[in-house]
């Protein structure tokens, strides 16, 4: 037997409805904000991620899946969503009409230590907005993120937000932070010693307890911000207050990717970040395009579902509508197939027996599958020209005529849905 590789996971039928529910909500909320869908390839040139994510990040140093294809090109499986969307934006000249708001639901691949809600192949809902340097861009994006999480069932997640400044004020801060890290070199972990040389700001994202405690006394980015970055951050916070989004300023929040500028944020369930992102005004130029201010977020779907499960948030589980059970006579089974065909044409999900099961076994199957209704086709029903449609949750039955079966069954299904009992 060939087993699934460690760090990956099958999405089984008993659980897949949760992913479908999250994706439906993501697409519905994106539509409310006029955000269009984009899909990018699973693999890209490795140079795309080296140039965008940053060679000082853990993703590049430890987690990327790299391979050489048959043409001798260095390729990588997609470790994050933004770089591929930006590459597509540049390559396909998508910036003719701005703002442009895009979203994606894609698989990502990282060779990292498997943990709760995080697998080496996982899935992400992300949004990327192109075109504006105004703080309204962050506010719009964060409102969309808030509405998405609220639709899932989260009402009280903590929004952590920070500004890491522009290139000019961050350069001054990096110098002060590098000096601090050098002063405490004996106390910090090996990764932070390396980060002190390559990108000191990344040290603040360290998860090692002794480093996290030490960095509480590190220089503050707020003391090095230019006037423009201060004003921008204040406007973002003011906009959040106007939109009723509570937040907590977190000066050690830097996120894990090098392309961020100014605003960075995370929506957290306790200590677990379920959605995060920020502004990245220089990435387009880094990849060979024109200056293009942008904001974006990413939300790991597996992690989000794990957090929802831990909170007891029930994601909608669509149930099949009508099962047509038939006795084993040829006429009865043929009639069951005809009724199923009519139901499906009317937009009702329907099924009949495909296994030659007894009537009792068919009812048992329908119950296990969660069908709302079961109709029975036997000799007496064929003779009378009407069928009893049994509501499975309480056993109540309605008699409906053969001629109006699909129409009447559809109305009963819709009434059951509107009663809030089924998604």
C-alpha cells in the first residue's frame, strides 16, 4: 500500500463541505466588493519568488519546493499567492483601469513542520487590490476581510495592526535595530543572528520565547517613522474606527514577507493568526513593472476551518434534496429514473437506487446521506398516479400527483430551505 506523504492530507467527503462553504462565502463577499477572480499556475519560475518574497525569509531559505524541469529551468511550486498575481498583472497589462481588485482560492506548497491547520499542501483565499496609495485602500480591504470572517461565523477576532514604514524611514529603523541585535548577539537565536545581517526587521517575527521577550525592549518603529507614514497610519486607524472595526496596535508585528511597506495586519483567534496581509507598494517595480501601490491579504483555509471547529462554528452543509425509492419491479425502477430526471431538470438534487437494494435498504441509504425527502414508487403508486413525499426530519408526508411531481417537490424543498433547516 502506498501511503500519503507526511504533512499532506486527503480532503474527504465527510469534511469537504467545510471547504466548499468557505469558498462560497469568499466568492459571495468578493462579489459584494466587485473583486474579480484570478487563477495562476501552480508552478512558476523560482526567480519570481526569490525576487519578491526575499532571500532572507524562512519561505525561501527553508520551505520552498524547488525543482529543475526537463528544459533545465529552475522552477518552484507556489509557496504564496501574491507574487504570481503580480507577475500576471504585469505580463497581461491588467492595469489599464484602476483600481483593480482581484481574489484567488488556490493551493500553496511549503516544506515546513506540519502543525494544526497547516500542511505542506494547503489552500488559501487571498485578495489583492491594485492602484491606490490612499489609506482608503487598506480600509476597503480590511472591511472585506472583516465581512468574510463575520460571514464564516467569527464575530470577535482581534485585529492586530502596525506600520513598518516606507523604504526611507525603515532604513533608519533597520540601522537602530541592527545595532540592538548586535548588542544582544549572545542572547538571540541563530536565525535572528542571521537576520541581523540580512534583514533585521524580520527578527521581530521570531517565534522563540527568549527572543520575543528580549524584543519588547527593542527600538520602536514608531520613533523612526517619517511624517508621511505617520499620517498614513493615523488615517488607516481613523477609517477603521469609522467602519466599526476594533483593532490593537502591535509594534512587533512585521509579517513574514519582505515586500511589505507601511501597513501590516493580522486577524487573530487568540494567538492564532487566521488572516493577514498588508501594503506592498514596491513589488511591481521589483518584478520589472511600473510603480503600482497595492494592498492584499491571505487566509489559510485549513487553519480557518480548524479555528471554526475549535469555536464550535458550524459551516453550512448542503444536503441532497429528494431520493426516489422504488420497489424492484422494472416499471417502478424505470419510473424512479424518470422522476429523478425531471427533478434534476427543475434544479432539485435527486437520486435513485443504482445497486438493486431493497426498499428498506434504500430508505436507510437516503437517511445516512441526509436527504430532505424520500418519495416511494411502488405498484400502488403507479396505479394511483400520485406519490407520497416523506420529509425525513419528522416523517411528515405530502401526497403529490405524478403530473406535477417535479414542480410540487421543488416547492416543498424550497420551503424547507427557507425554514433555515438546510443550506
